């Protein structure tokens, strides 16, 4: 999802760097768990809020950057508060992003009686569901989370095709 954020803010490198720092800090936090010296994530919640596009003022690809920010905020809350319901938010945001993209990419009519089937059968959604299932299966086999395990999960995620490609509906 970060690629969508980066695409939307391509002319604002400082925002891309800030989002990357926040995500990298989350991964560092996971690796350090349960070390009591780990960094506080509270300040990053405010930073991601500041990066979140205002959908009342922005349109188009802003929705995709917004979804990334919501997922990132939920990840920070998950790690900070150890609230597993926030994991559902991260998963839902990824699915919502792909769903929104498919509707735009295929120019689907929201009133189409077969809309949900068209979305579910799209290669983009099938890919996202496969990605999430593969990552979940991999996570379930981990006994101790360490730097090597986090690296392997991130590498596994990178090997999947891009979640979506905003260039196809928002060319520059």
C-alpha cells in the first residue's frame, strides 16, 4: 500500500520519507519486542495523522494514500496498544484499496447486481487474497519473531505482484 502513498505524494519527497520512516520503525519495533527499551510509537500516530490526505479537499489517487495512512495508523495502534482488532483494520484497508481500484479500473457500475462477483474474481483481488493467505500461513509458523523472520516476511511480500497500479487509472 505504501506504493500508492508514494505515487500520490511523488512530488513531496519529505512525506514519502516520513511514511517510510514510520513503517521501518514499526518493523524495528516488532524485532525489538518485548525489549523494554523499544521506541515509543505514540509520536508516530500524530505524524501519520498529519500525512493523511483530507478527502474533502483532495480527490482521485488521494483515496489510495488515505487508505495507506489508515492502515499505517492501525498498525501503530496494534503495536502500541497490542490491540489485535487493529490487525483487522489493516487487512480491511488492503482489501478496500484493491476493491476501489478494481471498480475504477474496470469502470464498474456500483448498482451492478454482479458487482461483488466481478470484484472477487478480478486478478487483482485474487492476488491480494493469495498474498494475505500466504503471509498468514508464514506468520503462523513463526515461533520467535526476530530480524531474520521479519526480513523473510517482507521479502515474501515483495515477491508478489504489485497490489494495484495507480498509473493505469491516474497517469501522469
